[in-house]
C-alpha cells in the first residue's frame, strides 16, 4: 500500500502531516504535481513532476495507483477514478470518499459547476482550519492503522 498525493492543490500543512505519517509508518508516499516539489529527506517520500496541462497529474495518479492504495485529493473526479480502481481516497479536510458516497459527491460537484457556468457565484470552500487538519490527521491515522493490520 502506498499513498499518492495530488500535490498541486494540497495544503502545506496537510503535506507535513503526510510526511510525518510516512516516516512513522514506513509508508511509501509520492507527491504528484506539474511543478517541482520540495520533500524532506526520507526513503519513504518522493515527488514526481508531470507535464503541465489539465488533469495531467490526476491522470498519472489514476494510472499508477493500485488496489488498496490511498489517494489524497480534493478533486472529486480523481477520487472517483481512484475508487473505481480499488484505491481509497481522502480529502485534505478529512472526508473519506467511498463507493457509498462518491456518486453523491460527483452529483453535487456537477450541480455546482452548472450553477457557476450559468453565472451564479457560490464562492469557494472555506479556508482550511484546525478542525479540518485534525479530521484529516485522525482519518489518516485510522486508515494507516487498518492497513498495517492486514
């Protein structure tokens, strides 16, 4: 099992939580982005730079992830594609995406996208706060503990 990070949009504080978890649990963790990424020295943490372009990093994560891997992303279509491959997906806000909830999340995303396209301004997501960071860390710890039991 390894962790794949949709790193272009992942907040620094979430990356730091992931770096500590990777070292603590010896879990291979890869940041995928279309720009150079700084990573701490560790045999368990690496970065992969992909070409610029729409969904290039997302497509590379989907291509490389395998059943049982964990994908860190706030991108709902990427989470859905990862789940379709048998991987798991967790948002930087600590929302665990699953087969049971991903279709609903896709529908909401598509609805909001349609609203924005018609000129209705819905605003963006709220800034990441301490409770979001804590929710993420708790979900990640639970997932890694279960993964290490199998």
